[in-house]
């Protein structure tokens, strides 16, 4: 079932190549289908994906797909107090290595509520062994709401 749900997610890490332009058309339909499932089934799917592609094995392309997917399904702040922000992988993130008091949890996305746009920055790199997708999902689910289907239906996702 993991492959049926998440196979068409764009592999965001490929955008490190400036010539690469991904199609993000499957993000919203996949998000709506995922959020329509019972919470226990959603958690089980993330756990299966995590075990197959994130830890202990690490498939950067597949891990980047679920990393991006979380930023579509959750309403994440772009200014989370650094002291309460958690990081679950070695994504080369613009909020790391700065002294700013805030951490952008929504990166690489930036929601524009005026026109329901969700632009996506290009992938900048990764350093490390694996990505704790399951831990990040649980962290987000404990603190932040999911996007409503009415918001997802209007969402325009595209690369920057």
C-alpha cells in the first residue's frame, strides 16, 4: 500500500540540478487521499515508508519526496521559535547555521494565502545517514494542524 499511496510523489532532491523541473501535480491529490484515511492508517503508511526508504536504509530521492509531502499536508510555521524547533534529518536548510531566533519549519515551501500558492524552493543538499520521517511526522502531528481539504483543493503547488 505504501507504493500505491506515495509512488507518484515528486523526488524533490532531483531539483538540485538547475535543469531539473519536476511536476508537482500529484502532491495535492495524494495529500487529499492520505488525509481522508483514518489516523492509525496514516501513521502505519508513514511507518512503512520510513522503514523502507528513510531508516535504517536511506534513499535520498524517496526521503526527499516524503519530506516535501509533509510540508504540503501540514500547516507549518515559517517562524517557529528555534528553541522549540526539531530537526529530523541532514537537510541543508537555510535556517541552520544562523543566529536568527526563528526556524522555518515550512521550508522548502512558503504558503501564500492571498492566492493559495505554495511555491517550492529547489533542493540544496543533504548531509548525514538517514532521515527520521516517522519522528518528524509524529512531531508535526502533535503540534500542527493538517491542511483542510478545502484549502488543498485550491492549492497551487509549483517550483520557484
